[in-house]
């Protein structure tokens, strides 16, 4: 079966709303399910699919072999397939697509699916399944994909009839990208991918009576929100990943400029307000800045947009509730509103549309913020800023400080389009704190699930999407080993990423908690046996660098940047005793912060 570019154009036209039929209506073309799948993906404009073959998906792989418009990327582990598709989706806003086989292929993909689900990433994961007649009979490589993934997907489908496949895929992509985005699993039994069905074109519309996400916010609620914002004495704008996912950065920045109010981002929202904007107080939460957290606790009116008041942001809810404040909460997902914190003005709707309407109302209103009150509020914020809560020992040249590596990287890349992925741990927090993200979708990390091993797959997915941008994976010697086999994928598909490993010989965040809460009992947080990462990188066909002195940090980064067409693994031997500060310990309020070792 040859899926031509002409047929792709025809299918894409159907998606855009123009009925299209590869064959005439009287003589529809009979296609196998696998061919229907490929044509459907082409109609959706899919450019890349990350996957790993197996018995249940061989018909699908045979169909991919016969087409040339979608590039399949062969990963080395199914978890990485989903992570790479996830990273691609985060960076581009498009739906990421992964393909895995049945049984262990599915179970290996579960961590990636859960990671995307927790951060609301639009994805479609296609999974193979045993033939329909064998389902439930403990067939070879069978598992209950629908049951296993139900808690970690926005929706899932088991396709038992090939005639339903195109409609299911249309629904899957619609569900994944609309409303609050999320991953959708489509489970395809092997015989369904082999059976034939008449093909009359990809559906041009979706009909789902039970799924109609609200987009437009309630006008009366938006007007109330504006009145509250304009009357505020100590206003604050708090935004999360929903602003990034909702492509509402321009509207958010315009609103902040019109009002002149201080702003903060969650870990997932970094870049929605430029890290260089004086109105930006830094990230808030467990490892947020003193000024960001204090402003959150002491504001009198809080505008929360696309955020969910999670435990890492507000700390102890009872402590947060001690100070009276009025809260406006804008979110596409009604279940997120008043889930952890009671709000005064809920607004359900697409954050971009709500902010645009709020801006329009603001421009029409003759009322403006109280300049004197706002001036006094900024004086208080500046007093908190003077504490310089992100200070560290910059004079110490005897050991590499991890913060210095991030600051140096930020300085060297300030004039180029740069994407930073990270794994999870201390290095993730240092990257969030010290790399000032000027634009959205440039900071790619696992927030809600906190998944180690995502960094390299994220980076290689982004590099395919953004080949002319610089892509760095900030990682640690613990996290990086969880998906390090994907260095092989980087070589095969020519995705020259740069790996910045802050190697402190510990599972750093675990060690930090053990130091603070377990009286220094470092139970299994130290790695007694580590590979020679330079030789390992070279074994995979890449460039390896060992950096042991502070004076060599900048030269190493400069040299790596020159090697534009090579993947470079930089093993920075950093201070093993360095901790992430500020820090709010578990169960504490967000203003009960440890600012440094002097607070221990």
C-alpha cells in the first residue's frame, strides 16, 4: 500500500472541513486497519511518531514502511517513546504521537503516559493488542490496556471493529488537544489492524454529545474580577502551566503591563512572563523565591490563571488560609477550581479568551489601579528582594557550584533560541531558579509526576521539532541513567543535543531531605559505582567531556556549542554538599522558608 502525498493532501482537506474521498463514493477503496491508521495520522498532520515494534503492531509497522510523509523514530525503550512525543508536544503545542506493542510495550509506556497526564500534555498513544477473540484469555503479551491506563489518561479507546477506527482516531485527537489537554490511548487489536474496511476519507468533524468543553468565560464573572483587581491594594498575578498550554502568554503579558502588577509563575508556567521582566518575582513554592512566596501570602487580591494551587506551590493550606485575600481563579477545567483552596470568583473558560476579554474590559474602564497603594506594595516587595534569596558562594573556585553552571549556560545562550529540558531533582530546581526563561515552551520538565529519566527523550523530541535551536538537557548522574540508552537514538536520528550533567555523586534531592529530616542518615542516596560518562558517550558515538574545575565551566560550554552537529555529554563534577535554597519543608507554610545553611 503506497500512501501518496496527493492522498495526504486530500485527507488533510477532509480534516479542514472539505469532504474528501480517495476513491469515488460508489467504489470506496478497501484498506486494512493499519493503512487507515496511517492515513488518519497523515490527515491530522502528524510529522513524527516515536515507537518500538512488536508482534501486535507489525501490520501497523508494515503500513509505515510503505509511506514517506511521517517519520517514525525508533527509540530504545517504550518509556522513552512516550517521553519524546511528550517533549515534542510541550515544545510545539502539537499533539505528540507514540506507538507501542501490547503487554510489556504498554506497561513500559505507563510512566510516560502518567507523566503527560499530570502535566496536561496533548498526546495520542497507539497501543497494540492481542486479537479480539483472544482478549481476556491470557494470550501471549496480553494486558488490560484500558484498565491499566484508565487512571492516567484523559480518555482511552479499545477498537474492536476496523470500521470504527478512523472515527475513534478523530475523537482521540480532538479530546487530546481540546479543553484541558491530556493523553488519549487508542488500543488496537492485531486483527483490527489487519482487517479491511471501505475508506471514504478521514472524518471532517467530531460529534460527542458528552464532551463539550467550555471555552468562553462568563462575562459577568470577568467583570466582577476586573472590579476586584482594580480595587486591590496589594494585587498579585499567579500563573501556571495552563497559560503556556493555552498559548495565552501574549495576553498575560499585556494584562500585566496595563496593570503594573507583580507576577509569579509555577514551575510549569516559567516563561509565560519573561524572567527578565521587573514585574516577575521569580518562581514560587517549595523552592521559590522569598519575594514570590511572601507576596503570595500577603496579597489582598490574587488572580490565579491556569494554575491549581498544588501542594508544592502553597504548602500547608491551613497556613495559606490564615491571611484573608480575595481569589479570582481562571481555568479551563472546572474540577480544578476550589479543589484545594476556596476561591471567590471562579471563571471557567479558555484562559486566552478570558484574558482577552478581561483586557478589553480594562481598556474600556475609566478606573485605574490605586497608584499610591501599588507603590507601597512595590516598596514592600523590593525590601524582600534585597534579601537576595538566591545567593550562593560565588567566590569559591575550589569546587564547581551547580548554580554557576546554569548561570553560565544562561549567559552564553541569551541571544539564541534555547530549549532547556531537565530530569528531576536538585538540578531541575537550579535550572528553574537560575535560567531566566524569556519565552514560553522553552522550559521542558516533568512537574506533576516528577519523573526521572525524561531529560534526554524530551531533548531529542524537541531537537527534531526545532533543529535550528539549541537544546540542552540539564540532568544529574542519577536521573540520566534511567533513559541513557536513548543516546543511541540521538545518533541514529541525528539529534545533536547537549547534555549538562551536574554530577554530585548523590541522588541530590534525596540526600538533601535526608540531611534535613533524617539526621544525615544517607540511606542509599550515594552512588558507589558510576560509569565513566565520557567513555560511555563516546561508545554511543558522541563527544564526552569531563569538567572538574570552575575555571573550565565556561570554556567547556563554549566548546560544546561549537560542535553544532554533535551530541555532547558534559560531566560537571559539582559540589556534593550543595543544597537547593530557598526551601519550604513538607507541611510548612510558604513563608516558613529556609534561606540557606544558616537556617538549618
